[in-house]
C-alpha cells in the first residue's frame, strides 16, 4: 500500500511543538463531579506532576478505565504511580486508593500492584512496552474512610531516565480547560469499517489517519492545529492558512457527542471511538 504523509508547519496560533512520545490526552470512562466541576477530578490530572490534583472515579472505581494516548508509538520501560488523592493526609485517607492497575498496551497486559502509602511507587517493564495507546483498568482498591470514589494522583512514564509525557504538560492542562470535551479519539466510516481516525491533543495539536478499505488507495496522515474560536471548533491542517470549521452535535445533556467535517480529506461524521467516554 502507498502512503501519503502530511506534516504540520503551523504559525501564529499553532500548538506547542510536540516531541516523540508527548501525551495527547488522558480520558476516563467517568470522573467524580464531572458535570458540576469539569476538570476537578479529570483523568488529565494524573499526568500533570502535581500532587494537588487527582483523578477520582465517578463511582466506586471497580473496573474504571483511563485511556492515555501519545503523539506516536512510544517506548516505556518504567512507570511511577502515586495512588489515592494526595493533596493532603486527610484527603488521602478520606478517598479510596487504587490497589491494583491492569495496564494494557496492545496485546500486552501488566498487573501493577500498589501499597497503601503516599509518594510515588515504581513498576518496571521488561521487556519495554511500545505503543501509542495505553488502557489502565482499576482492578482493586483500598477503601476510603469517607468517600466511595477511588483516586490516582500521578502517573509518570519513563524511557530510560527521561519522562515520556513532557515536563510542560501541566501548564497546557491548566490552560486548556475548554478542550476537555474534545480530547478523545474520533472515528468515521461504516460501522464495520471505521477508516478515519482523528485525535485531539491537549497542546492544541491533532493527528489524522485514513486507511481506505481499498488497498489500491493511499493511506493519508495529517497533523495540524486545532482551536476553539468564539465557541466554534476549528482545524488547520499542515501548511494551510485557512481554518476548517467543524460542526458539533451535543446530546440532551449538552455533552459533545458527534463531529462533522466537510470539504477536506478528513471529511466525514465522527463518533467517539470508545462510546463510554462522554464524561471525562
């Protein structure tokens, strides 16, 4: 199959430059207070290297999931995890603390068991895992004294001695609270053949992949910038000066449910790849 690769050189309102391995987003299948205070306990909080923020589950956390997506396939040989809500000692004991995480990278599955204590705990991968998408499932927890919600404070990925997600991620998370509803993987095409994939990143970047079902057609890859301008979602592919308007459909609860792009190689109607991720 032939491949056509398109890469971005955005100016002006372009996103921050991404490096190999930069995190695009983290999203859960539910978070505590997601409607009342979006972002307060968002899954993005586990990536900001800030112990005053945490992800907490919508319910008890049993089998709750967090999906973490990188800008491209990335080698990871170690992960440090801070379980519970470590804002202070009272919050740590009040909320539940994750006891075991099942981490899936492609076909690989790792069980990460955590002690009931503050600080970071280290787990090493041997051999190194290599993927652009990780799925973390909460399999067991230590019960909180006051709250049924289970929390994680930080997850730090390493390749050698270097952190994978980028040191400036926390700044982008704090600055882009309006981005939360869109940070996800969106897919378009027939239900049995989702050919197009569009991923929005917290740094204001996006990546697009189209693998046509016809093997004689070329694969198309596009990277670019995205923004919200006066409430309108817009994309700007590589080297293009014009921003493309994206139509947004919301459900009865005003959650972003579907996207529509016209007049572009990315044209199509897009749904979330994982339908359980309407809340974050």
